[in-house]
């Protein structure tokens, strides 16, 4: 049986239609002028209520639907006892019908289904048609089987509608095809996945609309199409992974299950395919794998170094002079710092994910903070060259000092890490009417355009020689973005391969003003020294 999709119910066969035909036929057989029939809703309770009482269906032949209802209501008000031999009950209802009204109960061995009334001229009930028990039984039998068929059709239509709703609202894409692979059903999830609208897809070949290729991207031929395979072999195709190429060029990782169905009556085959979008779960899986490999690598390196130095220092067959011992102990300390930084970052990242990042806002002088961070970095690694140039009147912001310090530290550390040793790094700032922008500019290796958005995600690193050489878990920028966005700011990068990168972030001004823009490098700028004690008016170093 075809599945009826709510958007386009096409089946015209009404359950009452065959019953109406049967009633017309019965009226002729009973030699009556008209007839009315009512079916009970509950399908046969004991004691049997009239069809009208149970709110059932009313069918009329030869009289209007309204007259049929009035007639059945009048009969229900004053019911005659039912004779045991099933003989007709005859009445006169002059308000409704000038002649005779004859009622029969519609019942089979299982239950009473309802009543039928025949209307005719006075005395027609005495005719053979209704008095002969065999003809009466045949007449009732015909109406009962028509009623049963009508009830069955109603039930099937209800089920069909329910099934249609399930398919309509299913989160998985569902498509049905006929034996020739032409689409007969296409649900909204399928529309979303393929970018084809239902009305466009119906009637087309399934392989035109649902374009599948192997997970590696090689298109599959008709012989390997899951719907074609299910139809050809009669066996279901279960949970196969494909790449679905949508009409708009989008690629979606999917798993597909296809099953063929053969109708026992018509021997016609059709097939149904369930398409599940697994892009998200695939991403999560990839993230988990990356997490394990990145963290284990990042943890292993410092642990190995610490272990190496510690066991050399512990050797009792070697005596270390104080300088050599201190040098090794310093290396151990550095690696321990690196480990604790990584663990802190991991904790931080999981807190961001759990949505537990809380900011402690305070009035903050971003210019002073930037200079202090740069100074600390230069003090820590004296061969770095950081030049900070900020407008003298950079407005205050309302922000979490520690977190913003972390962002600055991360951006400056990256600029150093991904630039040649000793290369100059510049820090610039500007204020617009709404926000303060700080930029960290390096002349390092740069970042390919296609990676520029990705590197702000968890565990994402650009795969090149420099990042393979440097340590990192790909968490720094992810954390920076979370911090900046939690402040209502933005963070972004502009970069050119081989020429360097500019990482910028903005923070909303504490008080939005309509003051003109303060542009960096303008009058009143001060070039600040980043190494303590070098004096004002010069760059760091
Ligand atoms: P990590 O540096 O620990 O790998 P980040 O999240 O800080 O993680 O950076 C992600 C990636 O972005 C880095 O691995 C690197 O490939 C790239 N990247 C970040 N900053 C720069 C930069 N200034 N120049 C070039 N590449 C950078």
C-alpha cells in the first residue's frame, strides 16, 4: 500500500463510497424507494446501541442526508424490540415518510454493526423481498461485508495518516520509490539534506536527487545504489556509509538503510530508504580522536623530558657541578610549567564546553595591561622584539583582567612561536565609537585562508612544518575566542601566507560614546617600551 504523505494525500477512495453503493443496491433488492443506514462507532458493543447514539456514520440513498438523520433519530427515540428471527420491524413515521419504514439490524456472527431502514409505500414490507429469510440474509450479508470493508478502509486511512505524520516529522531523511526507482515519497528531513523540495523530487529518479558517493568521494554507480540493490535482491541494505552531495554543493556524511517491499496483492515492488545525517557525530568522533592524540603527544613530551633530566640528575655515578645541575633543574621546571599550562587549558576548554565560564568584570585599562603583558614576555625571553604602540587616550573597558591577560599572552606567545626567532612583533590599538580593538601583528609564516576560521575551534592546528615543530594542543585560540565572546567582543585574523598574521580582538567600550574615532598612530600616540627600564619613547629592545 502506498504511504500517504500529509503534504499530498492523493488517494480519492472514500470509505463511505462503497457502502453507499451497497445501500443503493440493497434498496433495489428490497424493492424499497429509499434507504438509510447507520454504523456504530464502537464496532459492536453489548447491548448494541443505535448508530446515531454511538455517534456513528450515516449513509443515505434516495433521501437527503438530513432526512436520513432525522429518521434514524426518531427510530432511536422509540426503538422496537428486535425479533429473535431477525424479521423486519415495521413502523409508520408520518412526519418523515408517508409510507412504511422497515428496520433490520446489521449483524454477523461477531457483532451488531448498525441498522438499516428501508422506506417504501405502505405494505411493501409484506413483499417477498423482505419476508423471505434467505433473501433477507443475503441482503444483510451484503451490507455487513460492505460495512466491514468500509470500517477497514477507515482504519487503514487512519493508520496511513499516522504513519505519514511519523515520516513527515522524522529527523531522518526518508524516501520511497517505485520499482522503476522513481520517487513516490520524500519527507522534509530529506528536503533539508538534499536541498530538493518535495514537489520537485516526486516523480524523479532517486539517484538524480539523492546523489551518493563513497565516504572518500567516489560517485557510486546504479548497480551499487542501495535502493536499486534492495529492489534487485529483495534483501535490505543496512547502515551503509556514504557521502551525500546536496543540490547546493553541500556534502553530508550519511548512513543509509534501504528495504524493498513487495505488495502481496499486486506483486508490485517499492522501496524505502532511511538516510541519517552523521556529520555531527562524525565530527564529535574526530574531535575525540584528535583530543586523545594531541593530549597524549602534548603530555608525553614534557613528561619524557622531565623524566630524562631527573634520572640523569639522580645518577650516583656522576657528580654535577652547581651550574649544570641548575640548568637541568630549570629545564625540569619549564617542562612542569608547560604541563600545568596544558592541564589548565584542558580544564578551561571543558569548562567552556559545559558553559561554566564566569567573568569577573572590572574597570580595565587595556593599554596598561597590554604593555605589562608584553614586558613580562620580553623579560622571560629576552630575544623577542615586541613593539607596542597604543593611543595615549585609549578608553577604559569593563572586563575580566585575568582572562584578558590570558588572551594577550596567548596571542603574543603564538606570534613568537610561529615567527622566525627574534622577528619583530607589533601591537597596535584603536578605539571606535563602540569598541576598543587590539591587534597583534607578526611577520611570520602566515595562515592559509581556508584555515583562518578553523583555527579558533578546539584542537585545530594548521598542519604545516612549523606547527609540527612547535608544541601546542590547538586550544589557545579556542579559549581566546570564548573569553572575548563572553565579553561581547569579537576576535579574528587576517593573514597572508609567508608574510605574517594580524590577530585582533575587540572589547565593547565601557560607555558607548559618539566621540570621533581615535585612530592608532595619530597625534598624541606614545610608543611604549616593553622592557622595563628601557625608557619611554622607544620600542622594546
Ligand atoms: P596551539 O598554538 O597551541 O597549537 P592555538 O589555538 O593557539 O593552538 O593556535 C591554533 C593554530 O593556529 C596553531 O597550531 C597554528 O597552526 C595557528 N596559529 C596561531 N597563531 C598563529 C600565528 N601567529 N601565525 C601562524 N599560525 C598561527
